[in-house]
């Protein structure tokens, strides 16, 4: 059974660095062709892809946010991390992680999401 | 950079009505990498249709997907109450690797 669960600080102040963790089970990021990504959704708005990391440590970023994003993984602990530097109120959103196998590049399993509010 | 435009943004349908929504890409894309997700309020998105026309596990047969090139669509043959949701199309492409459409919110009339 594949599951993913996001965790984060809940609330943070402008200019701080947002650190998110995706803990997963039921698959391994050491498996060839496997990937995990991060997507966010401001309240009442659409989905925005942020970043993705593959089994071979290849990393891809949304060009609009690339300078502020860092994605990494710990294969042994089945976790993927995302850091967003210099947050502001526009980063307030629900953050999801999702699994994406290499075959069709579809996000076949999603976490429940973690809500992040940036406020002074 | 490829942009996905979904239309309409909001639509309503009566129970039993046939429903079609579209996703238009700004350039031709591979149908293998064009997918649809269903999202209901307060829940995570769910993979609904992958590679243009393949139903994800558990998706009712009244749903179908089609398309090629720049034009893709999701169709419900007969609207049911549980189908009310927002549907997003999603593309994997070379660069940037991923993008979502703005979504179509489907309501019951």
C-alpha cells in the first residue's frame, strides 16, 4: 500500500525558509524510474508544480521559483524534503507531495497535504 | 514553455447530461504524457485519466478521455452527483518538466 504524508511548520514569518518533509511508504526511491514531487495550491486556486526528484538524484524545478527551491531525498528513511527560501505571503498554500513513476509521468499517489501560512 | 488552458473554467450539468471539458496546449504535446486529475473540496487531487485516455483504477466507465496534438478532452457520458468536482489536466514535458491547467469546476445544475 502506497502512502505519502507531508509535514511542515504550519506558520512562519516572511523572509524565513520553509522546510517541508514528505514521508512515504509502499515504494522506494532507490527503485529505478521512481520519482517524488511537490505541488502547492493556494486556497481556492489551482495546482502549481514546484519540484521533482528522481531515483538517480536528478532534480527538476519550476523555473519561476528555481532560485528559491531546494529538493533533496533520504532514500534510507523514505523521505523527500523541500526548502523554499525567503518566503512571503504569496507562499501561503497547501503543499502536497506525490509519487510519479517514470513510465507515464503521471502523479499516481498523493499525500493529504500540509497547510502553510506565511504571516507576520 | 508550454501552457495548458482549460475550458470552461466553470460549468454546470444536470444529472444524466453528457459533459465535455477541454484542455488546450500552446504547442503540440505527447498524448502519452497528458493526464487528468479529479479534486473535491478538502481533498487531495486523484489521478483520474492517464496518458490521454486510460482510466485510473476505480474510475467509472462513464468517464473517457481523448485528444492529440494540442487539443484534449475529458467526457462524462452521463453526469452523476459524485462527479461534481474540479478537474485538472497535467502535462509532463521536456522543459519545464511539468505544468497544470487552471482547472474546470464542474457543478450540478
